[in-house]
């Protein structure tokens, strides 16, 4: 197995390679003055099983193009197979038509991945359980929920309740609840304006008063959902709050928003590389290295 990395999350790719007792294979990625890229595979990959590790976070278009070019270079160089490990799958929230006249952007991405020769996908905690059904090639959907359960078990003993910040996360909460000896859970009824992106929430289904509330979500983008959910939980009498989210998208002024969140800790994974300027006081990053390495061994 030869492992290659794009430029979006090389630290994670290096950790995965180290876990598998190997090193990243070299790539020549040259950027022309006009921003176009030229990708060249240096190693001999004839009849080799190859892996590309690349998160397609911001800038998503840029990072996807790297995957397309690397995959094409591997295919033309005679690779036996090409597995794309995409810890964060960009465009996953555009998996169907929301309004008339829209493109289904994720389907375009999937068709392109398949067209350039990717033979298998490994991705982490997608936004919708329906997404794997869009692929015609095998897809392995891994999850950070076991990592979250381990962290939650390490917290000081206290009556706790899991909280989904919207109705779409109920399945995720139920799975985590089973991993935590059927810990009770609540859901927040959230409304989002599709044009402005603004979030509002007024109702919690379940009792949180006097309890530790543990918010669990698949991603944090602008931070608005987490801030809204936290404020509502405090209004309803939650004693303390922890936040767990798989993907730290952290777009726009998310850092400033999240610094206002009155949570003991905000846990995210390293599915997306975070520059130091995006860190804040109560943020903690959990690595998904072992999960990715394990899935590559099994596959």
C-alpha cells in the first residue's frame, strides 16, 4: 500500500502513515503563476494499492481538484486500486435539490471521483445517512462516535443528557446513547433560513434542568447552531454543557462566535486541519488517526 497526501490535511495523513508503519509517498504538486496545478506521481505504483488522504474543506473546490488530479495521475501510472480517504466530504450538505433550479452539487462531485478512477471511498460522519447510497463504488462510512463515548465516560460522574441541536441528528444521538448505557437524550427543534443561514430555536424535547447537557453534532460551521443551542439549554436550566462535533468547519467568524459559547469544553476531531489562529481556550481536538488506519487495514 502506498499512501499519498493532498495539501489540505497533511498532518493527519502523516499520522495515518506512521500508524501503518510507512511513510507518505512523494508527489510533485507544482502551482503555476495563474493558480493552475500540475500533479506528478514520483514513485512506481504499477499494480500497487494506493491511497489518497485529503479533506475537502475550505477551499473545497481547490481540494477536490487536487484529489481528481492525483487520482488521474495514479490511474495513468498503473495503480491497481485507488482509495480516497476524505475525512471531511465537502459539498455533503448539497445532496439534493432544496429549491427549484438548483444543482445537486454532491452528485457532480461523486460522478467526477468515479470518473477519474477512484475505486473506493472512506469518509467520516457524513451529514445524511442517505449519502453513501449516491455512490456506485464501495464507500466505508466511519464515525467518531466511539471516540466521543470514550471522552464522555472520562468526565466526572454527573447526571447527564445527550442533546441533538436539531431533529436531523436523532439517529446519531440514539447510537451514542446505546454506547453510553442508554443515556437519556433530548432534541432541539431548530429552524434555519435557507437564504440567510440564520438559526433560531425555542423548543427542547426532553428534560435538561439540573443536568449536564452534552451537545453532539456532525459539524460546526459558523458556530451559530451551537451558540443558539447552548443559550437555550442554559435558559431551560442545564447545569453545565459540553459540545462534541466531528468536523471543525469553522467558517467565517466562527472562532469569535464559539468563544461566546458557555461550554466547559468543545471537542472536535482533526478531520479538518485547524490553523493555530482558529484555536480558542476551551477547544480540544481528538485525532481520528486510529479509525482511518484501522479502516484501511480492514479494507
